[in-house]
C-alpha cells in the first residue's frame, strides 16, 4: 500500500466554457493527471504530492480567473485504488 497523497482541487466555473477546457490543459502541465466532472460546472483534478508543481498551479489559477469566476476547494486525500 502506498503512502502517497494527492492534492484534490475542485474548481467551479462561471461561465463553464471555456474555463473548464483551459483548466484541463493548464493543470495537465502542472502534475495533475486525473480529472472528473461533477455536475455541469465543477472540475475535480488530482495531482500526486511528489509530482505537482505548486508555482505553476498558482499561476494557472490566476490565468483561469481571466476566463471565468472561479471557486476553488483544495484538500489532500490518501492514495487508493481508483480502478
């Protein structure tokens, strides 16, 4: 069993487009490699603690605010088998 943790980020966009699609591209470049959608306006992204780029992530949030109003919730979750 791995002791890895993942940063879980819930992003709520208003308007949803193009913010959600831009977020997928930007976050993928900052160590986030798992994504899921919750409803029509929330994107949940996960990055392994050893792989995410904090500086790039903060710049991404700033850039995303140019596309949409953005609500952000961050939490750390333990690694589990998501298959």
